[in-house]
């Protein structure tokens, strides 16, 4: 025979509720950037965005331009300012700049012809 005793007035609902377990030990810190405090991206988000840029999946940040669209005289002045010698006199320097621009245009045209499936970003300034 099995006997159970029950005190009068006690029901299962009035049992004491155990408090939740208190977490002890070190709390893991969220890995936020230490160098640039304003950047709220995590390391994994930065790595994902960098990989997209490297795979040419993301649009470029700034609008770049080819030196072939710039004026030859301007390019000769820039070369002179940073001590790059493109020729003995101005005429030879301009001739060299023009030949570099023509080579750049030829390479671009050949690439476009050989790779028609490659699409350029819409914000690319040429």
C-alpha cells in the first residue's frame, strides 16, 4: 500500500518558484572596432563588404576616371610637378602623353571587344 500525506490548504500552484540561475563568469564583449569608434560594423561585416569589393560585386566608392580623358597639357604639368620626365622638351613630353593615352584607349577597346559580358558600373565616368 502506498500512502501520501498532504497538508491541508496546500496546492501545487502555491509551490515556491525557484529563482533563475544567475549567470556567473566573464561576459563576452561584442567585438566592435577599437580604432574607429564611429564605425559600428563588426569585423565580419567589414570582411564581407571588402570581399564584395574585391569580387567587383559592389559599386565603387568614388567615381574614378581614366587619364586618357584628361587634357594632354594638364597631364604634362602633373608629371612635371611630381618630377617625372616624359621628354626633353614640351613637344616631346606632349607626344609621349598622347601616345600613352592612345595606348590606353586601344587596350580599353580591345578589352571591350574580347569581353562583352563584363558590365561596367553605371556611375563610372569615362
